């Protein structure tokens, strides 16, 4: 399984579309938002630069795992690669775990690049906050890696890209990626994993600690997405 994970990581990092849409694109959007909003603050006294640094890091991380895993799995199913792997000694669960693990690793560039830009733009956090924020966002990306695997088994290659983009953009739109979620939308946003993902950064706000409710919510989504991926994988196995 280790070899498969390494192969998946190298394939992703060599993909120019990955570098463009999940690393460079969020960085460019970050510049756009901080220049559009100026030196304002959002709810909780967080600066615009800090808020959009987190939201663009999560935007890039979610894009990295969703588009990477879903489209590749769907294409591999069509090409027969998944069927070939089933003929080897590699267990089916190992293939799924390898996909989730490799996708989660590839979120790191998307997070780190935006963090570096944020630091240069004047975002001031303690060393513990930088480290804690990075770890929280990285671990949170596993939730969307599992969702990407599930979507990869649920959709055909010609349909998976628009499905992923619709899911991706809707979750971002109502998850606080483009603008802070107001009180009127919070009730609905609680059921959006992207909103919960962005809430992991709440401890960087003055006087705030890690949102354990968001952690519990994401853990629940992770269980649901992993279970869904497992069911869809077994269904795909029976049809093969």
C-alpha cells in the first residue's frame, strides 16, 4: 500500500491542473479578496487577511482532494485499472485508504502556499497557532478526501467533473468561503462540512478555543463519507 500511496502522490504533484486550480488559484483569490475588503475586520475581531487566509486555504484543500480523488477513481474504473488491482494481493480497503491518504497529503501545498502569503501580508499568529491551524486544516481535509472517493465510485467519468464542481461550489458558497456566514444562515450551515471545516480556525480569534462542535460534526461526516465509499466500492466490485 505504501508504494501505491507514493505513486498517487507523485501523479498528483505532476499534474499541472492540480497546481493551477488547487494551489495557484486560491492564492490569487486571496490577493483579490484582501484588496477588495481592505483593512476591515469580520465577526469576532478577525482581520480580513486572516479570515480569507483560512477560507482560501480550505478552498484549495477541498478542491485538491475532491477533484483529484473523484475524477481519478472514476477514470481508473473506466480504464480497468481498478479491476486489475483487485486481481492482485492488494485488499480493496487498502486501495480506498491509499486514495484517501494520498489525497490528504496533496492538500499540504494548497494550505502552506496561502499561509506563506498571509504571513507576508501581515497576518500575525503565534508559532503554536500557525502549527495548530495547519494541523487542524490538514486533518480536516481527510473528510473531503473520503467524500471524493465516494463520488468517484458513484459517478461515471463523463459526469463526475460537473457533479464534483457543483458540490464543491455549493458547499463553498454556503460554508463561509466567500463571505462570513450570517446568523440567518448558521442554522443551515451547521449541516455543511465546509462551514464546519472553516470553523476549525476559530481558535485564532481573540479569546476563542478550538470549536469542539465543529470537530464532532466533521468526525460524523467522515464516518458517513467513509461508509458511503465502502458501500459504493462493494457495489462496484459486484458489477465488475
